[in-house]
């Protein structure tokens, strides 16, 4: 294991292993396809990355992570629902900024 992979694992330690693996895999696929100028696969992998991040954020807010990432029926509406989380319990970035970035990226790759 490299020093960077150990650092990444420790930063993501609060995320359940299956979702952590999906997150790292989706990010790696986006990065690899981008570097290889494979634009369409990079876009598709960007959508998968959004789905994984959404499930992680929702799982954190709900207090129960899914065993595997899945796509909500309506990504925009699902992300808007995350903004309603208790501001006394969850940071602005978790409730608002990350969901809005997910929506913007997901709309680009859709």
C-alpha cells in the first residue's frame, strides 16, 4: 500500500467499505478516462460518481448507509431533499454545497 492510499483510506474511514470502494473506483474511472481523452465514458463515470456521493451523503444524514450505491428516481429532487436536513446537526457543505454540486455535475453528464 502506498502512502497516498493509506492517507485516502484514513480520510474515508467513516464511509462503509463497500461504498468507499465504489467511490474510489468511480473516481478512478473518471480520472483514467479523462486522461485518455475518452470523453463519453468519463461522462458516464461522472454520473456514477454522483450516485455514489449522493448515497454517502444521504446515508450520513439518515444515519444508515446503503450496502451499495443506487440511483434515486429523480436526482435533482433527491438532492434538494438533503438541503432540509437539520442545520444544527449537519454542516452547510453536507446539506447544501455537496448536493448542489452533485446536481450540477449530474445534469452535465446526463
